[in-house]
C-alpha cells in the first residue's frame, strides 16, 4: 500500500483538497482492479499472437513445402487454412488497437467464427485420417513430412498435432472472455458488449460441438446403412423365383427388421409359407430350402400399409392375425403362426415397429401424407435443421406440403398445406419409390400362392386362381371402395391449387393422379401424362348427385368415376 500512497501524494501535490484514508483505499482498489483485468486481456492478446504465428508456420513450413502432395490433397488436409489466417490477423489487429473493445471485436466477427470453425471442426477427422493413410502408404511423403517437422516449432509436434490446434484454440475463447468479464465492473463501458460476446461465443461453441457430434453420428449411420445394404443384397440372392419391379432392388423396400421361421395361413386355413423376411414396408413370405437346397422359394409378399394387426385369438394363442384395411372382413386375411408365445411377441413387436415406420404415430394429428424417402444429396430436416443421416430411407417427405422430416420431428411440424386432413398417401408406395395407383385396383385373393397388386408386383411361381373368381373379387373390392367417402380415399389430396398439384405429380410416373378440391369449389382431377400434368374439372349437377367429365357418361360418386376410368381411356 506504501507505493500507492506515494503516487497519490505525488499526483495531488499542491492540491488544497484533503485526502482521507478512505479515498486512498478506493483509488488503490481501482488500480488493483484495473491491473487484474489487464492480465486476462494480455493473455488473450499474447496467446492470439502465438496462435496466428503457428497458423502461418503450418502454411509456410508444411503446406508450401510438401511438394509431393497435389493441390487437391493439400486443400483436403489444410482445410480453410488461409481463411483462418485472415480471420485471426483481423482479431489480433483489432486487439492491438489502442482503445479497442474486446467484446465489440468478437461480436463483429462472431458469424465468421461460427461458420469457419463449424466447418473446420466437422472436417478435421477427415483431414487427420487422410494424412495418416498417406503417411503409411507413401514412404517418400513420410520422409518429406519428417523434414518439414524438423523445421517447425516445436520440432516434436507432428503435422496432426498442428491440425488439431485450431479446434483446441476455438474452445478457449469463451473461457478467456468469461475471465475478462468477471474482472470487469458492471459500470465499465465495455461490460455490456463483453457480456454479450461471452454469451454468444459460448453458444457458438455449443453449436459447433453439436454439429461435430451430428457429423460423427451421421458417419456411424452411413457405416450402418452400408452394412445393411450389403446384407440385404446377400438376402436377395438367397431367394429364388422373386421378380422385382423393373429397376428395383430389395433394399427399395426398407431395412430388414427380422427374418425367421413364421408360418403364414390365409383365411381358409391353407398354409402359404413357413419363413418370413420382414422389411420396413413389406413382408416376404417364403418356404425354407429343402434338403440339399440353398435358396428360399418366394411365395408372396404383403404390403404392410394394407394391413392392420388384430388381437390374438384364444383358439390360436401363438398367432398374429392381419386384417385388410381396404376390404374389411370379420376373419383375418392372414394368420401368422409362431413357434411359441415368446416368439409371437417378438414378431408382433417387429411388425408393429414396421407399421409405425410406414404410418408414424407422430403424424396422428399433423395431417402429413408421408412417404419414406431416400435422399441422394445431403438434406436437412425442415423442423430441426439437422442433416438426414445415412444413405437410404433417411427420413420422410410430405406429399402435400413437401416438408422433409426426421421421424422424431413429425410431431413438432404440422402440415402447412391448407385443408390437409387426410393422412393416407394417394399414389405413393411407402418404399420411397412412386407407384401408379391409376393402373389397376388392388386385388385381394386369399388363396395359396396368390398374386395381387398388394404384393408390389413380386410374382410367385404359382398357378393363378380362376378368372371368374378374380373378376368376382374385383367387383367386391370396387363396391367396397365406392362406399368410402371422398375425403378418406387414398387418391384425395385435399385443398390444392393447380400449380402445387403439378409440382407434386411431375416427378412421378406417367399415369399417377390425384383428386383435389378447387379453390372456387368443386373438384378436379390432376393426371401426369407423357405431355405433362393435365387438370380436368369434375363437373357435377346442382345437387352434386351426379359427377362427370362430359355428358356422355355420368356417375353417382367421384369414387365410382375414378374406378371406371382406372381401366379405361380418358377421352
């Protein structure tokens, strides 16, 4: 305290003001606080200077001297190095200007810091892995790296240690700012900006860490998907007599959820198969290989969307009944018989999970028309803005509002399309591919070795039922569909303007259609044709008791009209 007292008396010499001990204590405390605040500021400036020096050294000693690397390889390894040097040159220049405010500098450059370090931290593992692989495979490059390392400071640090330094430096900024803020009085001119800068840098750090975690999880999902695809491709080769739609693969129907012994019976009690492969959107029913055989024999396939799971009957305690959604019937259309009660519960859960993938329970009150989708390019969720991780069936696309969503985000993102009330897909097959429902009606035939539209065109090696029976069941199905209200029909899209309807259909197969409500009332048919999407007004009389395109043919309902023109030319 003695040296401060001397300074005070020297500064105030000749003044008539009486200096009390209290005044000396306040002045001394102010000097002490100021000197303490200078310590973290000086530390920030000194460490920033050394950090920038290290970045320049990496550029001059490593990047520019590694002549065996191509420009593309250097860009991958020394990712955004020049941008980092420019950024930190600006930070250091600002800190060295007399009277500059630390908080204002970081507030001004915060967007650049967030973007640049977000990209760098996500890319860092790739750079590290790439240089490690090159170093192992190329002895000449390894020798050149050792030469560069001998010229660097410190000489004990390999290139990978210098590459990880920016990530370590970035995580320290909010700690240094927090220390400066702690020693800054609330009435200080810099306090407000410094407080905001500390908070924003902390948030940026959290976002970058979160982005880095998301990237790592995405890489894990990609690896998992690659393993799934390889396994599904092997499964496809073990099933004979299965004809997939042209250009399709078994992986187009989703991930394989379960495979094992499962006896399938139709409503007449006839045995269909004894082995099943459960995917996200279909169940393949097969028979096991016989003695000295190595491949499963395909019998039929069941679209999960077409069925609902019923309650187990006391008379069949180890069974799982499936009832058809479109054609209601008191008895199950399919009966899965399991080996025991434990096996039944495993299969029931697996099928229930698959149903939830096809028709997510999160969508119960959101009104989306969802289709599982494979995104070929990096795509972000509309709700959480995080990437759709993986390489196939990463998420959902709403066929109404075109929203792209993670499954977990569906419940937090309502359909934005006006008047969206229908939760059923119109002409969308939930395997991520489109299917033209305007070609033929689903045919429900509960005979052994059946073949129907519900099998997704997977053809069993079997004799078809009689033409009379098929025609009869076709008529019964049509009668059932006619009685379903328009709003519940799978092809009804709700209130939709022509432009939106055209966008929905133009990328789908020729023949795909939807029925929409017109803005000024009434209904219209939108049909994808070889010449583009055509819109046809559905005329009706004043009481809406008859519907027609022209007076030549009238119908009692729109559903009847659709069924009629599905198998006839629109002229």
